[in-house]
């Protein structure tokens, strides 16, 4: 809001824009909810890779909703991604604990919900009175916070921040990762080639998995590392297929 006031930007863009912004916030809130639940069950690296599977769902939604053509790269990238996922977690599903399976389901749900987020934003940005990126970010962020607050109340959880370190971490997450990161991504994507954008955005799931191994002592076999490479290659292949690369949430 401070940025918008400094720019003297008009805040009200009509009910249509507000409805689309609120709908985008619902998808984003569900995306954050399922992603964090997935992290709790399967740690950040795999949860982030699973969430990035949205790059396969967005073009399918584009075919259904906007009549776009299905890129041949998608047909090639999907089996690569699935093969990579099986190599990360092993070919057999039975040995995985129920808790771990739930984490994978949450991670895939993240991809589904985040697919709706850029689709709605596309509708919003195609409107004649489309809001700026900063205004969209403000409305989506406030609405997302409201939705998640209602979920906390429903679940009977506490709003209390346990200690100063946790509070500072939340402030850093909000200002740096969400606000500055989101603005930088949305401003830069239209200005650089899709191949470069896709490669840079892949640093997020790639480094998340590496941090899992380094900081959380995740046991990872050679086959799992090959699976990570396959999954990330599939994401990159689809993300650079000639479409505009969308910002990731996770």
C-alpha cells in the first residue's frame, strides 16, 4: 500500500477486478496452505518440486479455457516429470508411510491450486481497467491473509508468534520473499527470454532440494538425484516452450 500511495495510483478499479482479485487470492491461499502442509510431511525440497508441476497444468488449462494449441514439448515433458518423481521416491508406493503419502498428495494439490492463480491473473490483466502489479499484489496478499486467518480460527490454532526469531523470520518472508520477490519476478519476466527465465526460476526447486540434503540431512540415493534432474529438466522443457513463464509461488 505504501508503494501505491507513493505512486498516487488509483486503488479502485471496479467490482470485476475486485472479484477476480479475490478469486486469485482463494487459489493462492489454497496453494500456500497445501504447500506448507506438504513441507510438514515431506520436507521443503520435494514439496517445492511437486508444486512446480503446475507448469504442466497451466498449458492444459490454456487449451481448455482459451483454445490454445498444445505444445509438443508438454507431451514430452510430462512422462519425464513422472519418471523423475518415481525415481525420487522409489518405484514402489507401498513402503512409503501414510504420512509421507499425504505429503505427496498435498504437494500435487499445490500444483493444482497454483494453476488457477495465473489463469485468474491472466483474466485480470486482460481487463481494460487492469490494475498494476503492485495493486494486484496488495489485494491478493490482504485477501490471502484473511482466508488463512479464518482457517486458523476454524482449526483452533493460535496466532501467537513463539519467539523473536520466528517473528523476524515472518517479517523477512513477507517483505523479501513474497513482496520483493513477487514484484521482481512479475516485472522481469516480460523483459527476458523464456529460456533464461525458466532456467532462473528453476533455481528455487533445485536449491530447495539441495538445502534439504545439506541442512535437514535428507537421505538421497544416486537414483533419487537422477530423478531430481529428470523432474527439473521436464519443468524447464515445458516452461520454455514458447509461452510466457509464470512466476512460481513456492
